[in-house]
């Protein structure tokens, strides 16, 4: 199978989101590490870490119902290596934007935690409609499933005293495990609504 399209998408993720990570890491490495919650007073709670691991297990178990995801989940090859780098970039940037920026801004404006959770989940899901540029079923599937993932990660963020660390680790694990299988399934039109497409 030709995986050039999948490699291109992963390279674009690394190029765009990786720039954010590199610039922040170079300008103030220790501050950026602390901002993400990997050092300092807010590294998350035991409950948030446990919920993050549960989220990874449940989401990946669900995604494994798609044959391409299952076949590539633990395959170690060049494509998976690129997917792991992309997962680092996406895990950091998307959690900063959809958890920290969205939820902390709404909190500063006096919005309830329910509003913060909903906004984080919905914005995360809408962002992933990008998967529908080539295949609308893939876009709907991605929006619905990532809205649920976004809600789970927003709860992790809230229960973790607003530490991004457990969210970033969970996001990284999910992305590293299900890509590139999910991208391959989308590009080959094998994603239906919420599950693999039946022929």
C-alpha cells in the first residue's frame, strides 16, 4: 500500500505544530515544561492520571474496531516513527489550545465548569472536522469521537488541578497508537459513521 499521503499529513502536523513546540522550548525550556505541568506544583492528581490512563485504554480499544487501526497500532516501522513525532507535537499543542487556553479563558470570564467542559469538547471535535476534507464520513467520525475524547481530557484537566501533563500524556498515547492506521482508513474511504465502513 502506498502510504505517501499518510506520511504527508503527518509531516504537515510536525511542521505546523512542531514549530510551536520548538519556539516555546527554545525561548524558555524550563518555563514551558512547567507551563505544561511536568514540573512544579501542578503535575496533576492521582485521580487525573488514573482517568487519563483509562481514557487511553477505552479510546484505543474502541478505535481498534477499525481494521487499519488494529493492523498498525503496534507496528514498528518508519511510518510509525513519524506518527510518534507527530503525536508529541499534537499532544502538546492541542492540549494547550483546547484544554488550557479554552478552559482557563472561560474560567477567567466566570463561566461554569460545565460550560468549560462543553466548550473544550465541542471545539476539539469541530477542529477534527478537518478529517472530512477528503471524506465526509471520516470528518463526522473524527468530530464525534474526538468530541468525546475532548470531554474526557477536559475532565482530566479539571480533576488534575488544571495540569496539562496527564492530558498531554494521554493525548500522545492515543495519537501514537491509532495513527497512522486511522489516517490510512480515512484516505482509503474505509471509515463509516462512528465505525469502519461496511461494504
